[in-house]
């Protein structure tokens, strides 16, 4: 006999509104069943024991299952760089994907991850992470796409479209979560314009794309924890944006006050029955809250599940995991993401691509050259069985050459090798130990002991504290990395945004004896390079580039692939040009200014501006046109004036010379990646919604477009002197 849930699905299939069907289904639930849907399926102690003894990422996290009615619940699995349960295809990290400036490619990544998720029984993907990169020291910078709200929104929308062909997706972490070590305790102060014009537009963009679920952040915003923040969850998300999906908390201790969280609109506490169950039950019994509040939360969850046909989603065959198509897609993304930052001439010709005589010698240096190094060791870690390191990629590509690399050789030995080589490649940067998600010893994590269920029980509290200290914090590397027992690597926010002293010493020593020294940076966000960059002719930003990254790098270096990645953030000359960052902050104010916008405002020239990247060919932009008719339409032609096929990204920045409102000198409103054959011309068309030009009215909480002349720069990076300048006039202020 069909279950109540199956009958409900049938009604939805027959065209009845899922919200109506869900309401009927919820009406048939007992209060206990409804309360059961308000948090993860597993009780706290069982869960915490499991998660800290190897259970983390062994299977999806479950919630909202009601056996009696056949409600299957949902099954959450993390991201963003691939499936985290079992072996899976590891894609380049999101920041690398941001550098492709290619939302369609990102959609294909989402599609591939969605298919792989369906082999492990997951139906909720946790990978749409779009917190804005405010400062490159942020440990989880690699999980987002960059520093610009428009660009981040478009990339996240692409991933959502692709993934949601197969599963529901989760947009996270709502909101203002862009510090790692302090995330459990920090309060972020933000004014209304900054919140809506800088830190939220990309969330709104992805809500408009139809994302199913939103995960709240750990931190508090303007004095209230995100998981119980009525301004964020009720006023903005539900009322202003009209979000109809469901809201889940971030993981352990993401909720502080159970009743407040329910009132604010948090639907499910994840991943276990933790903080809110007991207080909600008590508040119901005392009549402090109504059953209606519980009903609404459960209805939102079930409406979304029914809309997405959870329980009847097609299950992918296990053969899609690590299939050739996905591995090649991972490689394609890596190839399109690598950014050629510097390519000076040596003896009259460019350092890259490498032009070598047969039998030439290539020396490879750096502690990251032969390391499996595909990013964070926290919730986004992907178990790719084979990772092509830079060394392996270069060896396999340059088969007619002598490739030398000596692991752990002294600097002197490496210098001797470099001296005898025709070219030297130095692979330096970071690993999961220096940047990534952080679960370590900090005041805030220890404080959390006070949050555990039945916090008045000192025996449980000390048992938990002992457990955390023994098993969670200090698990040996082999365990953390190989089997995930003990879970996370330490990661956290970077201590410095420069290379380590050892890396710099190596670069300098090699460059001193080898004029053709190519530096490859592996990192998840900006690295300040001022102390060594003048000593080397070429630099490639290689990212954590997924399971086939080594192949991609070799193709870029050899010229088989023409580099086309563009920086999704600014690289400053000096860290003092960035916003204040204190990884242990208890309080921080986010003002309007970060990244390229801040450098522009303060008159600091970037070392490499936002959107910048070189190619082995040259492009020029011609015949730009702009027309305003409800939306803003742009057209231009891109001429590849060089002798190689290649791709560039047309970037459209807007500014105001005579504005009454403080605003960025240049704000990205549209971009379009375009491939152009050598010598040919391609036409580019793109649009921007008027919302991209809008200002938040802090009195009425509405949006308007300022009247007057708007200046546009149509170029290939922010501040590109070769941009074409256009303008248009908005005769009268437009209220949106
Ligand atoms: C992270 C989330 C993640 C969750 C589950 C949390 O620590 O902040 O991004 O989805 O863990 O792994």
C-alpha cells in the first residue's frame, strides 16, 4: 500500500501545489512526529561519538524521517569540491572555479557532483558556499568564489542549477561568516547598506535561482546568533526575499537558544538532537510557544522535499563516480582556472610557454611539488583515490625531457640542480595545515562545552570535554588524513598571507642561478608576493586544483593549453592595504570596503588587480555598445590579435564621477568569458539587471537607482587602461 508520503508525491506530480500537499501531510502528523523533524535524526551522544571516531563523512547526515507516514527525511552530504562520502571526483576548489569566470562550466561541475551524490543516497548537497572573501587570511577562503558579490552570485547560481538537477542544494553560511578561528564566537557588526550591497547580494541571487535550503552561520550578526537572528531569517530571507525553502543550522552547536531559533525561522537543527529539543518541548508544555510554530517549520521542510521529489530521486549507478567524463571535467576546470600572473621575457622571448630543446632538463622544486594537496581537510575534504601532483603531471607530459626532483633535498642541492637545468619550476604555497576549516583548541570551542544538552549535568560535561581533548583536537596526521578518524586537520585562518620563509628562501636561491625560474603558487586565496616577485620572470597561480591538477599545470606550462584564469580577488602589494583582520576577534565591524574596492578608495595600486590574468595571446575589445531598457544590455567585439587561440573574460565595471552616494570606484556588473580563435573576432552580448546599480535606502529599506550619468569601463580586469569607456544617463531616480 502506498504510504502517506507517496500519495503526497503523487498529488504534487499531478500538479497540486507542494505547499498545500505538505500542509495536509503535516496535519496528519502527531506533535511528537513534528518535533522529531526539528532536528537531526540521531541523539547527541550517539552522534558525537560517531562523528569523532571515524563516522564523519562515512554516510550522509539524516533528518526529518517519519517511518509511520513513509516520510524518507533528507540526507545531507557536504561539498563544495565534490562528494565527501567514500571515494569521489575531486574538483578544483571553488576559488579556483571562481577564476574561470564561467558559470556554465560551474553548472556542469554541479551536475557531476549531483550525479555522484545520488550514488551515496544523499539528496541534500552542502556545497553552495558563498560567503564573501573579505580578507585572504580566512581559512575557508577556498570554499567560496571570490571577493565580488556579482561574480560570486553568478558562480554559485551555476553550481546550484547543476546540482539541483539531481538533489536539493544548501546555500551557506548565512551570513557574514568569513573568519574561521573565531567563527564560534565572533559578533560581526554591519550597517544596512554594507549588509545588503556587499555581503548579501550573492545570497539573494542564489535564492532567486531556486536553491532549496539555507544553512545559518555560527557567528552572530549585530549582536544576535545567526541561527536565531530574526532580522536575517525572518525579515530578510523570508519576508523581503520570499524564500520558500527550509533553513538548517550549521553543525555542532550551531544553535544557541532552541526556542528563539524556532521563532526566528530555523527549521532543522543539524546534525543531531542537540540544543533545541528539550527547550522546545518544555516551551510547548508551558504554552510559551504554539504548535503552529512547529507546524510551520515542518511544513517548510516537507514542502521542499515534495517539490524536489525527495525519496523518488533517481539513484545514479556507482559507475558515474570517478568516471572519465568527471575526471576530464575536473581537469578542464583546472586548466581554465590557472592564472598566469607574470610572464616576463628572457632573452627576447616570453618565459612561458616553455620552449625546450629535446632532452632539455627541467628541475622541479618546492615541498608542494610532489604532494597530494587538493585543499582543506575539514568538511569539504574529498577522498579522491588518485591525485596527479604537479611533479607527476609534468613528468608525464614532458616525456622527452629530463625531469629532476629530489624530495627533501637541501637548498644547496636544489640550487646545484637548478644550475644544471634549462628551466626550474618551484611549487610553493599552502596546505590544509596552514589554511582550512578549524576545529581546534580555542576559547570558543571550550566554551561550547557549556552548550551541551543537559548542560546542568556536570558528569556529561566533563565526559564530553575529556572526549574532545583526547580524540578531537590532537589526532595524529596519519589518522586524520588517511582514515578521517579524529576528523579534521587543524587548518584555520592563515597566520600570514605571504609565503613561508623557507619558500621565499628557496625561490630566491633557485632564481639566483636559474634565469628561467617559474613559480607556481598553490593556495586558496591571495598571497602577497612583493618580497620576491621581482626576482623571478614567471608566476602561475595554480590553486588546489583537484585530482587531475598536475596534468592541467603541465599543459599550461607547455602551452598545450593557453591560460585563461582570471583573479577572483585582488593581490595587494602589502597586507596593510587590506581590511583589519584578527583571527581571534570577539567583535569585528565589516564596513563597505574590502578587496579591490578598498584599494581603489585608498589609492593603493594592486600588485595584481581583481579580474587580472595573462594569456599566451592578446585580445582587444572593440565596438562597445550599451543600451538601457529595463535592464542594461552590453555588446562588444573581442579581437584575438595574437597567434594562438585563447579565451578572455570581458568585464564590465560601473562607476559614478558625480555621485552623491559613497560607492566603489568600479563595481563589476557583468562579465562574459569568451573563446576566440587566433586572428578572429567574436561578438559578446551580456546584460545586467538594474539591481546591480542599485543603492539601499536605509530609511525605507527599499532600493533605488541614482539618477545622473553612469560611467562604464568594458575591459579585461578592474582598472584596465585599455578598457572602452561608455556611459548612459538615468534621467530620474528609479525606485525598484
Ligand atoms: C561547516 C559546514 C559543514 C558542516 C557539516 C560545519 O563545521 O561549517 O560548512 O557543512 O560542518 O560538515
